[in-house]
C-alpha cells in the first residue's frame, strides 16, 4: 500500500520559497495579461465578455488557428509530458508512440461530431442541450451527471498529480499547492469566459512548446547523453540492469511490449471519454467558425502526436541510461516505484542534465499544463451549471445578465469543489496509475449513447437513459471481477493491474452500444426527426419578450454576416426566414421540407406566427409563440443557408475520412509491423527519434505560429487601436505638463 500513496517527497530540487513564488507569480502574471487582453478585445474588436453568448461560445467566431491552439492546449495535460516520460522509463519506447496515437484519433472523432452538431444543432451551447431536446429531463439529468463527473474527475486528478509533483520537488505542502494551482485561473476565467481561455490557451501552448523543445534538445545534446547515437549506446550498455519483464528480450528498445500496449489501449479508451464526454471540447466546436471546426481540430490532432512521442522517448530513455550514475539526483539510492508513479522521472532528469534553471523551466511547463486543463474544465462546468441546470430547472426566465452572473459563481464553486476532490483523492491513496485505470470505467459509458444522439434516429429515450447506467455497472463489475479472478482479492494494488483495467474499460465503452440497440428495439419503427433539434435555436426568441430581452441583440450580433444566415426576429415576435432550401444529412425528406412554404401557393399561418419569405404575421401572433413544441416541423427552417450547409456537409465527409485514415495509420499500418521480435538498431532508433523531434517543431508552427497568421487582421486592428490610444494618452500627458510649466 505504501507505494501507492502519493505525497512522495523525493530529492528537493527547488526551495519552497521558489515554488510559492513561481505558483503565485505565474498566476498573477497570467491574470494580468488576460485582463488587459479582454479590455483590448472590448475596445477595439467589439468582443464583449459581458454577454452569455460571448462567455460560453465566444460569439461562434473563433478561426482555425486559435481553435487548433485551444484544442491542443486543452489536450496537453501533464500526462503528455511528465507521465509519458515516467511510463517510458517503466516500459520502454513503445509507450510514447502508443501514447501519441492515443491522443490524436479522439480529436479527429470530435471534429466529425462537432461539425455534425453544427449541421443539426447549429446554435447549441453545450452537448447537454442536444440530449435535453431529444431525450427530455431524465436523460438530461443522467448526462449532466456523466459530464460533470468526467470533468470534475479529470480536472481534479490533474490538480492532484500536479500538487504532488510540486511537493515532490520542492517540499511545498500538497494542500497549499492544490489551492494555489486553480486560484489564478479562477480570476481570468470568471472574468473573460471562453474567449479568455482561448487566448490563455494560446499563451500556454506557445510557452509549453518552447519549453518542450528546449528540454528535448538540451537533454539529447548533453555530453552525458551524446546525441541520438550516444543515447542508444548508453541504453544498450545498461540493458542488463534495465531488464523489462514482458518486453521482447526485456529490452527498452522494442515495440513488442505487453505492458506498453495494454497501457496504450486503456489510455485510448480513457482519453476518448475525456474528449467526447467533456463539454469543453463541444464548446470549442460550437465557438469556432463554420469552416474552422474540422481543420482546426485535425490540425491540433496532428500536432499533439509529436509531444509525448518525442519528449517521452528522449527523457524516459535518458533517465534509464543515467539513473545509476552520480549525476542523477537520487544517486546512490534507487529510483523507487513510488517516485516513478509520482512523476519524478522527468524533473530528476532535467535537474541532472540542465540544472537549477531547468527545474524552474520545468515548474513553468507544469504550470502551463495544469492551468490549461483547469481553465478548460472551469468554463465547461460553469456552462453546464448555468445553462443546463440553472436556466432549465431553477430560473427558466433568467436574463442574459443573470446567466452571466451565475456562470461566474459557478467558476468559483467549481474551483472550490475540485480542490476538495483533489485532496480527497490524495488522502484516499490513489496515484496517477490507478486514476488512469479507473477513469475509463467511470467516463466511457456515455460515449456511444451521446454519439448516437446525433448519428442514429432509432435510439429511444429509454435506451439513452439506461444504456450508460448499465454500461458503467458492467465495466465496474468486469474490472473488479477480473481483479478478483486473477489476483484473488480486490485492492488498490490489484485494480491497478493492466488486464483488469483493460477488460473493464472495454466493457464500459462497448456494452452501452449493445444495451442501446436492444432497448431501442422495444419501440420498433421509432425514428427521430432531426428538425426537432432546430427548436433549440428558436427557443430563445419565442420564450423571451423581444422588447425586454437583453440577450436578443447579443445573439444576433454573435454571428458574422459572411459566415452565417440566421433567422431574425422583426420586433413583433415574428421569425423571418431565408427562402433558400436546406436539408440535414441522413434525413430522407427532401430539402424543400425545411423551407417554410404556404400550401397551394397561399400564405401559411397556422397561428404559430411563422410565415415564409418576406410575409409576416399579425402583431398579435407573438403571444401565441411561447410554446415552441407547438410549432409544426414543416414551419421550421434551418438557420443556415443552403451554401453554408453544403460547405458543412463537405467538411463532415472530410472529417470522417481523416478519422479513418488516422486510425488505420496509427493503430495498424505504422505500429503493427513493428510489434514483433525486434530490437531497434542504432540507425533505426536515430531515425525514429529524429522524426519524433521534428514533429515537435511541426506542432510549434501549427499551433503557435499559424494562429498569428490566421488572426493577423484582428491583431493589426487591435495593435492600431492600442497605438492610437497610447499616443493620445501621451499627448494629453505632455499637454498637462506644458500647462503646468506655463
């Protein structure tokens, strides 16, 4: 049990004072930067975070570059840096490749689901809105719990492991670190909303990538390592001391590793849940422009591949090569299992080869990875609590201003709650390995039912409600039952083993698909009409008085005229729609059914107040529009133009093509031929690692340089505004001094 308890205080690498200074200083610095950025946005780019639409979905105006950067940052957890190195140390170079392949396909899948959501539910704010519209309140509550559990557990586990790393290298008490990590994030997230997290995500991404490349190259070129060839030689020379059970010939330099592939599969399932069941990734999809979702997400998916692959390979293998030498911080003692599970492999290696400045840089990287995760989780959970819980069940008539206030309070409440959960996990004795194995059991059951809500007309309400619940208990039973069958007891130690966790994750992920199909068959012939989802877009206009609502203007201003063609309210509660035909993918009804068309050429007015073309209903009809469910489906038109929908359909096909390609390449074509009785040769290892490092530079250009080019017009506009304002201020200052002197 002792080796499972976090809070391992290893060798002190940095003083407590430095640790406190870095945590507090970085938090204050980021908060100041983002507050200035918010002021500039509001003053010169007409982007006001004082509206719920801007706070939750950034006015749906985020471009490709910033979308890619934000998705990359949200997905660059501590796992991809610190813990990938630790697991490479444990199992060899197969780990970072499987880790990398387990990060990119989920983002590609989310690109396809995200663009499909834009087509079918164009003005949703969270994935839970989709569930409520299709499956009602009970289904809504079930998926609220699944989403909140996924967000809270994932975020809390990151804070937990981060605080333990800080404790391990500085001696700072983990409680203090746990409190300080989310503190600065609360301030800028509560004030700036989703767009603030997009901007800080970009800063996180850029700084983190610079540091990752710095660590990789500095360690690799150190004289104690000797470059790619030198690293290979040292690993081979210490092979007898670094024998890995389950690997071919016990070698660190083989892809045939039983533990690595089991861990890789578990990671794939767990990471899939952390994307599809995380409201933050849906929000970033809703926040992006029509043409930005698929390229932005896929660019991030490709870029993220190089981070665990390059960094994990170099640092994990270097640690194995030097951990028994005098330069290693733990020498002459051994690097214990508890220290490895606590993630101390990377900071020990950095300290040994780069020194004190390297540990400060590691601290900064740790802060970047932690706060990007926490900020993304905060805005996601605040949106769920404000929009899905408060708006639906506590105050349905809440104004935009009220919703924004609730969102701010939810950010603070979430920070307090995840801090408490992090401390509870720590005192409960769970380490990162155990958490990584348990998370798929908890988070995976809702993945397939949620995807089917958008992809399959036949999934019934009962199936959507019961399938994830039954799936969770199925996965849990398989996990615990396998641990009991294989090891004779159920403890933290036995449930931390690979096979029970893998079988449990498979049961948790795939069994809901079986349950959903079987339960849906109890209602034969059921077919959901996708046009029902369009009521989400119409609801705000019909449920609020257009003369009073403060959100109406913000909703209308949220969509750029070039990208979107939204229905408008003419001031009398009448929806004026575009006459262009549009249809939804997978809907066998002709496109003309979505166009409001009076039968037999006569003006159509059935009391709903919706008419076709430029025809308008009488003013008194606005009072009849409070019940959205009463609007006939044939009177509901898609808010996007036919041209926009055609563009989205094209992106949808591209997204699925990219997903299939990525899965085939990273799961089959690339790794499977190497899963054989083969130890890497010197030349093959050098080429393999060189490509991984080159991929890091590709990632830097994709998510750090390209967003600057993509947003060059907005940057130039804001810069001109700041320059003029600064010049005017200095001019007034000079005039005042001149007046005072005279």
